[in-house]
């Protein structure tokens, strides 16, 4: 972004110098207006930089908050794994069950289907 601003200012400076060559020196009226233009441009540039910095700060805050949430989720998962290991259960299987319970809890309107009675593959004999 800074490189783009520098290139823009360089192009403006070169175009001014080329425009000033054929006509010679600018008149007194043009010289009086030029500092005002420069000041306005610098103020606009400073305001744009300030807006961009505020946007960058807001993005950084959102990123930090997202990272905190991810870290908290990882910590909860580690705690759940540790507790399931202490109980003597498989923590990987327990983790999958916890995720399924969370998904089924989210869809409260879903009704669990009962399994139909199937005949055994082999006869009783």
C-alpha cells in the first residue's frame, strides 16, 4: 500500500514537472494556490492513512478474538480427553460421541428413528 502511494506521488511529481516545462514558471496566482492544494492533499492522505489504520486495528482485534476462541475450544477438548482417559474410556471415541451429542442437541426437532427388527442371518439350528 505504501509502495502504491509512493508510486502515485512520484507520477504526480513527474507529470507536474513535465507540465511546468513548456510554460516556464507558474504565475503568482498559481504559486499562491499550490500550497493550499498541497496542504489539502496531505490532510486527505493523513485521513486515509488513519482510516486504514483503524480498519487494520479492527481486523487485528477480530483475529485475536477468533484465536482466543479457538484456543479455548482446544483447551476444552484437551480437558475432555484427559477426563475420559482418567475414567478409563477411549478419549477418541468419547470425543466423537461428544461431537455427535452436540450436533444432535443443536437439532432438537430431529426425532431418533427406531431400528426395525431384522431376522438373524442364520437359523436357530
